[in-house]
C-alpha cells in the first residue's frame, strides 16, 4: 500500500520531468537548419553533380568501343539487355543494343565484365515518364562494326 | 456596452429605422457571419501553422510554395478538399453520416459566442459563459460518435467509442480546474473572470495560488484530451485505427472534421488565456482615449497570448507519443481528477483565509506591514 | 450491423491490413477482438511473395546477389555478405583479409541503418512522428556513405563472391568517423526524446513479454532473442568474417522498465546494438589491413556437388542460406531463413490478451519487415 503511494507520486514526478525534456529536444531542432532540399526546382546545384562518381544511375553504351562480346547480356540477371550482332562480310556488325531501363534493377553486374568499359553507369537517375516505352534505350542508330582492340598494343601498354 | 450585436442593432435602428425584430435578426446574423468566418480563417491558418511547425521540428521545410512563405497553402488545401468527390459508403447510415461533421463544427464554433476578444468585442457575455463553453464543446463527441457509427466501419466504430469515453471523462477535470477560478471570481461570466485579473503576470490567476497554478496544467491537459490532440489522439490514432472516426470521410465532410479540430485548438487556447492569463487585459498606460485603438490593442494582446498556447499545442503534438486507452482513463480518473480536487481545496482555503487575494498580494502585504 | 461470429456473439473479427499503416508493408492479420482486447491473431502472409528462392535456381550464383538485396531491403548489405559467405564456403574460397574487414564494416553500418529505422518506426507506431524523421535524417547520412562506397542507397548489391567489388578510401573513412560522432550525439538526444519519455515507457513496458524458453521454442533470433535474456549472438558464438578480432559486448535485455523480455527491452537492445556497432566500426577503421579485396576466381563459378548452410547475424536475427549445388553454374536449391518469418509466428501466442494499441507496439518491437517474411 505504502509502495503504491510512493509509486503514484513517482509516476507523476517522472511524467512531469520527462515530457519537458523531450520538448526541449524538439525545440532545439526547430532552430536548426532543415536538412531537406526543395527538389527539383529550388536547389543550388543539380543533384546529378552532387552524387559520387560511382553512382549507379542510368546505363550508357559507347558504341564505338563495344566489342560485341555479349558479356553484359549474359551477366544481366533479368535479361534487360538485348544485343543484336550479325556476322557480315566485313566482320561482326552491331545492329541494335537495347537496354530496358524500366526493367533494369541497377545491380551493376553488367559493368565489371565489359572488356572495354563500353557499358557504364551515368549519374542520371530521373527516369519518370508518361510512356514506359521511352525507357527502352537504343544505343545503335546505324549498324556499326564491332570494335576490335589491338591486342598487341594493349599488351605493350600493360607491360 | 458588452454586446456588439446589441451595439450594431442600436446602430441599425438609429440610422435605418427598420423593424426591431428584423434589425436584431440582421445584426446577429452579421456578427455570427463575421465571427464564424474569422474562426474558419483561424482554423485554416492553424492547419498551415501546424505543418510549418512540424516541418521545422522534423528538420523539414514544410509547405512554402503557395503565396509568401506558403501562407495560402490553406486555400489550396481547402479548394482541393472541396473539389474532391464526396464518398458515402454504400452501407452507411446516410442521414447520420451527412450530419456528423456539421455537428462537430457547430459544437466548436458555438463556443466562440462567449469568448471575449476585448472589453467590448464579445458576441454575448452570458452570465453562465464558463458553463456554456464547457458544455457546448462537448457536442463534438456527438458528431464523432455519430460519424463513426454511421460509417459502418469497424475501425471508425472503435475510434468513436474511444472518443466518447475520452471526451466525457476529461470533461470532469477540465470543469473542476475551472471551478477554482470560478471560486475566486464568484462569477461564471467570461468578462468578469478577465476583469478580476490584471495585465501583469502577478495579477493572473495562473500565479494566484499553488492551486490555480496546478489547475492550469490540468485544464490544459484535459482540454487537449477533449480535443483529441496528441498525446490523447487515440480516436484518430493513424497507426492503430487507420484514421479512426473519419476513416470513411473524404472531401468536404472530412474538411469539416478537420476544421472543427483546429478551431477547437483555438478555442481551448483562448479559454486557457481567459481563465489563467488575463485575457485581453492591457496595462493602464496603453488605454487611450480612443475606444477603437484600445480595443485593437486588447485584441492583439489576446490573440498573441492565444497563439503562444496554440504553438505549445502544436509543439506537444510533434513531441509526444500517444497513450493507450486504459492509460488514458487511468490518467484521468486516478491522477487528474484527484489532483484537481486538491487544487480546488487549496484555492478554496486561499479564498477563505485571505479573502481572495493572490499569493503574491498576500506576500507583498506581509513584507510591507 | 456487423458480421458476428456464430459461435460467440460477443467477438468481432477485424481485418488488419494488408494496407494498414502499421503493418510495415503488405501484411495482413485477422484479429478476433472482444472490444479492444485481442482474442486471437491470425497472420496472413504472402502478399509480398516474389519467389526469390525459386529465382535462385534459375540464375547463376553471382547473378543471384542482387536478389538478396530484396530479401530484406532495410539490411541489404547483411543479406549480400551472408550469401557471398555461403557460396564461398560451398566452393572453398579464401576471402582476402581486407575484404573481410570491409564486410564487417558494411554489415555494421547496415545494422545501424536498420536499427535506426526500427526505433524510429516504433516511435511512429506509438504516435510520435518526429523521432521517426529524426532517425531517418541520421540514417540518410549513413546511406550517403553507402552511396560513395557502392553507388546505391538502398539495394546495394555490394558483395561479390570471393571479395568486395570496391575499396574504401581514406577520405570515406574520415567522413564515416565524423558521421559516427554525430550519431553518438544524436543517440543522446534520442534518449531524451524517446527512450526516457514517460509515455513511451508506459506504452512498451510489460507489453508482449517473451521469456527465454518461449523465444527459443519459437526460434526467435537476433535482438528479439537477446532481449529475452539469452546471450546468443552469432558474431560471438559462431564467429564469421573476422568478428573475433573485435571487442564488443552482446547487448542483452535487462528488464529495466518492467519485465525481462518486454517490448521495451527489445527496443533498448537495439539502441544498445547501435552503440556496439559504432564501437566495432571504430575498431575496424583503426585496424583495417591493406591488400587485395577480391580473390582470384575462375570465370564461371561451378561449385562442387554438395550443400551448405551458413548463418550470419543480420539486423533482424539469424539470416541463413541453405544452398544445394549439383555441380552446375546454377544452384539446385536455395533456401533462405530469415528472422522476421520466425518472429511472426509468435504473434498469436503473445498477442492474445493484448489491446489493439499494444499489438501495434508489439509488432513494431519485433521489427517485422514484410519482404523478409514472404521473400
């Protein structure tokens, strides 16, 4: 009984002391600068420029140095990369290199295997669109012969 | 001259010479229109204020796009809510469902009748003003209960039942703590209560005696609970009951519930100022010959104090978690009611032994003797 | 007006979820209620099932790595390194020391992220919205570190089999230590705002008490088990990576607010674990060895026939990968054991007799994450 009474007053005391403590914390936060930014229009610099260099944004392909080895297509876990390479008289020719960015999960598995760094990440990340088909990126406009690295030259450079 | 509707009525009679009854009706209608739209604007302003305060507390910015500093956000919100489709569930009790938000709004807005903004500006200085204010705001519970039952939704019903238990219980400590003020003044009229206080802090009832000092906190807490504000927002409790009693409401009807809640924040803050912090009282040197200027200063003073308390309400909301239903009842019946009784006794003994003088007055009296 | 149970006219069946605000994702509970009191809880899982385990049989071993992110998106790094460890054990690959250190660093950073979210969400479920946003604010700073390390903020995919695909720079370490200092200050502030708040304590103390025996019987693991008073932490008891090189204490429930194993204990164990993680990180940064981060591997990974079960201490308890290999480049079977799935089974046992508000608090204190339950 006596303990109950003591507990009763202890409860009151604890409630009365702990609530102002919490309120002081929120008051302190009120006078701090907000950490949010007003994306997308009222920002000091473009978000893309503030991202680290290895940010995994949209993929891009440099068709001039693509060797058509199909490693990226093979490594992609969800088959969002489609490459069309035909054997013609002059050699192998790239006819299309499609990446479905709507499907892509930005895992980054396609980038490391590429022997020439033809496929790589950009820092672009704004992909919202009214038409999902516009996210199907095509990197080859005219049929391009595949890049053939000069093996001897590369070996010399490595050495 | 303590009733502006009558003043206006006399003014109309003198200048236009129309029928007395018609003139009374017109003057009361006009005053009601002005005051209600004032409270509507205040309610809207509070929704904006709440979002800005919450934003800053949470390291965010808050709405700042519509108008300067986002002040017209309330208009944007209001227009959006009005234009939204007004859904009524197929199995809802339609007449009750439609009626509930209006009951809430009427309950809150009617309390404005007795709130004095200055020594002259009050719609009606009833001689039972305190009783009226406490009683009419409880009408909200009927609206909430009605809406929750009519929604035909289990979550709504749970919210409504919680609300009924909560509001009715917390009416008691609120009334008990105001009772100690009534003991000192011996009047239930709001204007009398304010006139019994002064402009300076030592003349406020807040510092009158230990009883009223504690009574203020009890009044404020239970007024918060009556208004379903955090930490007592269990009828809405969005993480438990989805949205409580207004789960099924949308558009206009939802905005009425919303408006009622925010108008009620203004009402409870102004009641706290009136009962404990001197209301519109201003120091003597500020009272000028010009009646209008004096009144404007009084209104500004009153609104300033009220907004301080509104800020505290918002501040509390963004700090504390909510209580559980049974803890809420425990707090009311085991803590607030006994303590408010003790406060009442302390105040009563003060009134008995020192003839209603405040603690500070008694103390100063002792020293100067 | 209401559909009443035919057997008992006084109870009400309440459908909580799958889009209820406090079920944390799409999770559904069928509650039988007597007023506010809960008579039984029937969890209905499967709304977030993405058949990740089946996908594991279809893709190659390295290609399954991004899918492990999605098992538990709040602690994706823990899932990544756990899977990498399992495949490495299956193939008998030795991971370089620096890569192991990096794995410890990312696991602990991710544990902090996860626990910050849990404590914030718990406060939000109790009605205080501000602590949640404060916790998320601090969490974002650590997400920035992850962005610098691997280029993603949530689904990191930051491990490769046999090592790590990135190395940590000196500047990143400095920035990380700075953030950890700030985090310590924030934790003190958080104590005032939440941990020591009277309402908060009264909402959590003595609610949903899970004693040690029950916890073991229901296979609870991780912080939920430790809160019940069991000294069981895979980082210590079954040490992996190089956790044996770090000095840290297992955070165990103390029952200081009420009973041992109540919701408050589960909360405070996580708060303590954030501090533990900070100290591990500081030790790791100090003693980070130099060297390679990636072991030499064949071009296509073909583990030998066999099976392996590797468990690691994720933020939500034991995260186990059971992999059966048939000697090809794709796994024959991958089974993932997660902490949340074990934790959800205890809801009915402990949830009976609680009030609706308590159930919300209890659920939040178990730290359930819907994608981890369904996978």
